[in-house]
């Protein structure tokens, strides 16, 4: 087993050439780790867009990529995602 810290400033996610991983870095930082939830509200999205200097359609594409890859899962509430804890551990 290999342990990697994904939410530190020197994260491997930020060094990746895969743009959705950079989005994942900020999602992990914003997530409610007590319930493994991330809220895709205007404030959270705006913060990510400003940090990565991307537009909303690009961010939405990256979020869709993370969903398709199984890193985050949709919930019954619109704009709320659950981290896939089969991949992450705290």
C-alpha cells in the first residue's frame, strides 16, 4: 500500500498534467470530510475557477470527468457530490 497526501500544497494532483486532477485537489480541500460531501455551489465553483483560471464550462467538463472516472458520485440532491471512499481514505 502506498500513502499519498492529496490535499497538501505540494500535492501530486496539482503536479499532474491531467486537468481534472487539479480540480479534484480543490474539491478535496472544500469537501465536508465528516460526511465525504462536496457542495458544487457558486462560491466553491468560483474559487476553483479563479485558482485554475478556467471558465465554468471547463470546470463542469472536469467535474463530469471525475464523475465518469468514479472519483466523485452524484447524490439525490442537485449540486452535491459524495467522494468515492473506495478510492480515498482519511
